C-alpha cells in the first residue's frame, strides 16, 4: 500500500507549517437559522415527510474545525482565524439596530465562525411564519447583508424569500414586461431593496 | 435555492474532498453552473441508490444552470422592479452532508411502509 505520509513536515519552518494548516481550514456556509423540513423542499415537498432531519448537519456545521483536535500547533492556528460566537453575547463589531434580526428558528446555541473563510446563509422565508408559526423580529435581509460584510462577503438566501412557493410555480422561459421598471416597488419591499443593494457583488 | 442531501458516513465523505479537506464543511452552497455541483449531485444520487430502501426519496430532477439563473432573475425582477439588481443574483444549490442516514432503512419492507406513510 502506498504510504502518502509526508514525514519531513515537522522539520519545515514554523511559518510554512502554519500556512499549510491554514490551507486545511474549512470554508463554511455559516447558517443564520435552522432549516425546516418541507419548507426548503418547495412545492413538491409540501406536507410530505422530508428525507432528512437537517438539524444534525446544522449542528456539525457550527462545531470547531477538525484542526482544533489534531495538535497544539494546528489548534493555535485555528483559534487565530476563527472563534466561538455566543448567541448570548453582543458581537464585535456590534451590528447597527436595523441589522438585528431574530426568528423562532434562529441558531440557538454557540457556534464556530471564521470571518475570513465563511459565507453566510439565511433559510428563513415568510412561509416559516405563515405555515409553521415561526415569527421573526427585525429585518432578515438587512441582517444578512451585515453578516456578509462581517464575514467573507458572500451571502445566499432562499428563492422563496421573494416568492411564495405555495402560490405559484415560477416559470423561467417567459419574459417579464420591462415596464415593471417604471413601477415603484411596494413599500414593504423597500427594505429588501435597500438590503440587497448592500450585499457585495 | 434547491437543497440536496448527501447521506453518507463521515470517512467516505471526507475522502471525496467535496465537504472540505477534512470533511468538516458539511454545508456547501455552490453556483448552479459549478462542476462541483454536478459531482455532489452524482454523489447524493449514488448514496440514495446504495440504500436497501428509502423512507422518503429525494427528487433529483435537475434544471439547467441557465434556466435556474433565468428563474431567479425573473423572480427578483418581478419583486424589485430593477433589472440591474436582479441580474446580480445567481442560482445556487445547497448540499448538506448528513451522516445520520435519515431516510435509509435497513429492510425493504421498512422502506415501503415509510413511503406509504409519507405519501398520505
């Protein structure tokens, strides 16, 4: 059997070893909230048993990287680039008031984040409130935009944030009239508009 | 965003290198056009095929990346009435590694019963 162990590793200069550890750190998708069964499956999954409990993946995703448990050196490198985020403590830098958001499915325990490498994701859509009575306070997309600036700059959210999957199946091959551009967006969508502008390109 | 679950044990998932070098990045959000997305799709399908039976099957129907982008941009434009902002949005797929094998059952019978219940 081929032995692919790199034996001279301990003899490399510390800076090189640390750089190798850094290259092994995960680039994660940090979740703002827990996903819920059929709500992320779309219309086809409505009311059906979802193929996964989802929660255990979110929990694993919030744990410290494996490198914290390899050796003292890898642990030191990992703790220099990431940190535990406590849901009970104010983040640093402190988010502005309008970026504060909380929902019944928000991540409720401490979780690991690496500001240089992690991107941010929001599962929440209006269906969480309408279908399963998970209310929210604050504005989710403004919070997403803030979090993306605090982290690596990438952000994602669910398509159903903008359209209810229970109302319509969105076509993709039918053009939408360009005249829509002349119609002002509804007041309640203004906040979404501003928040999306804040997201990095 | 479509969500695809990969039910696989950690050792094998780590070997694929698709969930980080150490298998400790269990949530991946990838551009729909990314070649990695295709690899993860195939992995998810293979894992489901491997099960003796499944209690709730995943729908692996794929839409082309161009069609997904068009759909996302259409929805964004209808909502925001702004072409420039909607064109900035890209379709993505979320892949989640789950080592609990939630929808796998050990016997064919269990799987069939599970499916019947889930379809009611």
